[in-house]
């Protein structure tokens, strides 16, 4: 099973002599394990250039990810080699970067986290016709045929995290849709960040960033009241003739249905993560961290 191999590599990176920075349900988390994960996350940034707040955020992400992977292992979930091959085949940008064993192992863990969410967190998610109708009525104004944008969006709460992800997608090391799905905290993350916005629907600061983009372009990092955003313009949308307008209206209704499902999926994932965290025994060893921890997972 590739999952077991991946976890072995991850744990071996720590070594017996590496300080224990945390314990997770009685299992030691060594500093070298976290530093390896941190290096994968921050790309070309050196560790010395990373602030304590970003390190805390990434440590939380690492521990939360370990909770998911441990529970996936307990349930017998795994990722096969052909699943990895298919993923790289479907994402040509990713294929060139999955050359080292460490990067392949990281992709294995990404896929296992996704599989866990779909098979565990989302297995009981249902959307009734009544819920769909209520959502359509609530968003009636979005069923008009106006000029707009079809974009992918990544939203995070840290400028440093946003800058790091921006480098990853603009330098071609990672596929924008995959990064949005795995790292964005926007409601459309489940849809790989895909969303349609009418002209004038976005806050001014965001619309001004999207407006000059050409299809395929990626925006700079933009700060708003909701966090830090990165947009990739997929397509500009123009009003249509009557017959095409009817067809597009059906498409828009379908998009709103998918949006509602994505919101419910995100709520289910969040609920599952909260359950795992609430049931976990997490202890942070501040003296071994090398930075001041300001995250949210301290239980001791």
C-alpha cells in the first residue's frame, strides 16, 4: 500500500535524535518531520524567512492532516499507484514536478486526504429538492444574463501563505485547481475554486483585480475583508441571444445547485475535522519548536 510507504518516509525524516515538538494521541511528532512538511509547503523560501505566525499555521495544518491520515489508516483507506498516475496524467503541470520520491509521497497523502473526505466526511451529505429551490429563490438575482467572469479562486487568511501559493501556481509547480481544492478556505474550494461572478457582484477591490485579466492569467495577491485572494480567469462571459440565454439559464441553475452542494460538503468536512480535533490528545512542546506557537490546536 502506497499510503504506508508514504507515512514511513515521513516519519523516517524525523529520526530518533530529532526533538519531539508535539504528541498526537500519544505518538511523537519530531521536528524534522514538521520541517520536511514545512519545506514542501514554503517552496523556495528558507525556514529562516518564515514568521512564527505562518509556522504556527502550517504546524496546525500538519497536525490536522496527521489526524486525517491516521484515521484513514485506521479505516483501511489507501491510495494505489494507478490513482497517482491518473492524477498526474489529468494534470500535466503536476506531472513535471512529481519526479522525486518526496513529492510523490506528498501527492499520495494529498490524494488520501481527499479520499477520506469523500468516503468518510461526505458520505451522508444530501441536498433535498426543497433546499435547492430555497437556494435558487435566495439567489434569484444571479439567474440574470449579465456580463461576468468565470474564475478560479484561492482564498487564505495569511499574506505569507497567499504569497507562497501564488509562487507555486505562477511558477507552474502546481495546478491552480488542485491548490484551490486543497488549500483555499473559500466556499468554492470543493469545486477546485471555480465560481461565476456577474459584473459588479464582486467587491470593488476584487473586481478591479479580475477586470484586466485575460483567460489563463493569474492575478496578484489581493487583500479584502474576507482574507487574501488569488484569481485565475478561466473565461469572460457576455450576454447571449434569447435561445442561448434559456440554455445558459439552465446552466446557471445547475451551477447554483452545485454551489449549494459544495457549501454543504465544506460544512461536513469542517464538522469531521472538529470531531477529530475534539477527540484527539494534542500536546505542544514549546521549548523544542524554535518559534513561538500561536496556533489553535493546543490542548495541554
